[in-house]
């Protein structure tokens, strides 16, 4: 069982090596002559007024929060979806298994409608 | 071939499983990198033809050496590191973007039995890898310490996570009908059905009963890879190249390669989840890898076609489509599939 995951681990390591190799190659083969102008941040032709790490819109933060909720919900749906065929095939739990998930989805739906009504999903 | 394998096996001894795995991995990565290189050429050619131009045709016959020339040029270009950048993270970003785009291929089944790691958590692994890819973008945008890069990274992250929800919901529907997280089993599930028995396999694939989810997955895939018409992340007229604006040489090339590797990955995934993977569309032709390749190429062509056809979406329109159209649609279809499977009309027994 676990040995099935061994190639995955090797693949990730090879992937990281492949991710770093081109930059090492570029570092070795390409010229390296930094100067003040080259090293300055990309701007509209003049010196930057302020740091780049400034305050940004709170909506990004909101989206991130809602994303976590929904992503967790999907993570919870995965095991249920994977055995849904089994649930349907077993007469005793058929309806129960479906309604349970309806309740779970329903609670999230309320939150979703609330977020929508509050304008958290608006982006004008 | 058999003899060669045996000789190698005795030569490497206990290290053989590792060597064999490495050989298989290179057997996936090298053709993949070649595909990525030629996808860039294909894109320029296809869009050229769609705009009644010729496209690149100078380097080599028909311009076929163009990707090689581009690669060589980028290797010899200086990697500029901005003085204000966080040096360590600055290099982690592109490596992460490319490494995850490659690593996701570990679980892709190419044909019956031709899969490197036939794991039961294949779908989860894929989702995990594509999610980590977002970190590459955020890290590079933050580490560059440039406003354009920073805003590009914020936009990109918000857009990618938004469409990941829709993608996840579409996958839940696929899992419901295939009852497995194993990618090979998902393909096997599509080989059964009333139409498949009649020899019309392509009508038994998931795309037909899950048609809205197929479209949602395809469109989310385009948004997830930040391709046109959802490419506000690097909208040239607004924030130039977005999170990659400070990168040059091979560091930039990694983002570029990663984006194209992700495009191919999304296309393969769409083929596996909705278009029956390596299954043949009609009964009298054998199943083979050729079908998977053909389906993938078709979806890749759609990517290029959309780029040549549609004007860029506005950012608020992108967010609205993801949150206010796709999420309710997915929820509804999930319930619909649930009720369908509970009813006597269930076609997935």
C-alpha cells in the first residue's frame, strides 16, 4: 500500500531538482553584472514613492476566508462522494446518507447566502 | 528488452527499484518538457493562422527550431535580482511554480496500466499539487518587492482560489458517479453504460450526464492557469507581467514553462475526468494512449482558440462568474446528481 507512494516521493524530488536546475544553469552560463538601475524595482520611469509592501484591499482577505470555508466543505464532501454509490446501494442508509449531506450543505448554503447578501462576493 | 532489463537489474542490485522509478520518471518528464516547448510554438502558429499571419517560420524548417532557440537565448540571459527583493524567496517562487506543475504528473494514467503511481488518493494528490502551485505565485510576487508584482500576485491568488472551489465541486460530482479517487478507476467507470454496450462509448463518458460540470471544469481550468480571457493577472495594459515582472532569464522561463505544463495538465485531467481518458469513442476501435493524446490536444487547441477569440474579462466579472454563477450551479448539479442516483433511473450501477 505505502510502497505505491514511493514513486510519488521520488517524482516530487525530481520535480524540485528540475525546478532548480534551470536557474543554476542560468546563473552559471549567463553574465552577472548588476547595477543600481538594473536592480531597482519596475516603476513608471521614476523613483518609487513608497515601499511595495503596502496595505491592500480587504476584499482579498475576505475571499481568502470564504475560500477556506468552501475548500474545507469540498474536502468533507470528497469521502462522502467516494462512497455515495455504496450509500445508494444499501437500502437501510440510502435516504439517511443523502439527507445528512443535505443538512451539511444546507448550513453552508445559509452562510453562502449571508455572505452574498452582505456583499462579500461583490467586487465592483 | 527483457535481457537488457535483467542485466540492469543485476547490475544495480538492491538500488534497482529506485533506478527503475527514476527511469520511468524521466520517461514522463522529458517528453513533457518537449511538449511544453512545442506547445509554445503551436500557440504562436495557431494564433498566427487565426489572425491571417504566418507565425514563426525563420528558425529551422517551418520554424520548428524556434522553441530551442528561445530556450538557448533565455539560458544566456542575466538573471536580474532586484536590490530590494528577498533573495531567498525570490528564487523559491519560480522553482515552486515549475516543480509542482511537474510533480502532479506522478499520478496521471496514460493508458491501461501505464501509470507511475497507481494510488487511491490520486485526485487529492492532484488538488494538493495544483494548490501548492499558487504559493509559487504568491511567494514570487511578495519577494519581488515591486508594486506590479505584488498586485499581480494578489489578483492571481484570489482568482485561482475562487476557481478552485468550482473545480472542486465539479470533481465531487465526478467522484459521486465513479465512486473512487483513483484516476484509473475513474476512467474504467466511464467504460460502462448502455451506450458503451451499443458501441457508442463516447456517449457513456462523464461529459454527457455531467455536461454543466464539464463546462465548469474546463472554464475553471482556463481561469486556474491564468490563461486568456482570464489573464488579468498579467494584463499587459494594466500591470505588465504581474508577478513575473521582476524576473528575467531562466527564472522567468520557469514561470513560462510552469504555465504551459499546467495547461497540458489541466487538459489531460479534463480528458480523464470527463472524456474517458484513453478509452476509444467507438466500439470497433481499440482503446489506446493515442486517444488520450488526441483528446488532450483538442482541449489544448481550445485554450489557444479562446485566447485568439475572446477579449479579456474584467476582474470583477471574473470574480462574479466564479462565486455567483459557478458555485450555485455546482451545488445544484451536485444535488441533481444525488437525486438522480437515488432514483430508479440511476445509470451508474
